[in-house]
C-alpha cells in the first residue's frame, strides 16, 4: 500500500460540502481557494477560507458594502 504525504484538506467556510484534498504545490491552492480576513463591526478580525465560487460571491458582497460605506462617508442618507 503506497502512501503519499503532504496533502491538505480544504473546506469552504461558507459551504462545508465544498472540499478538496490538494498537495502544497498544486496550483489550485492559489487559483481555486482563497483565504480572506474580515474585520467585523466590533473590530474583531476573522479569517475565512472560500472556494472560487464563494470567493466571487464574497467579493460582490464586499463591493456592495464598500459602496454603501462610501455613500455614508460622503454624508448621503
């Protein structure tokens, strides 16, 4: 029975059914999995791991928040 060491299991923090077992040098670790840090309204920093699909959704949500914040900063209601 052969063993191949050096694998990491990736689990999407938003959807735990999305997983992958990848070697450290696999290019998918950088093209399909994204670790992000987010500071919540209480100033607490959290780190999340997202698959490519959920990362795109996260970026859209953050863009919406950025736009709302910029509007708020400009003094608009």
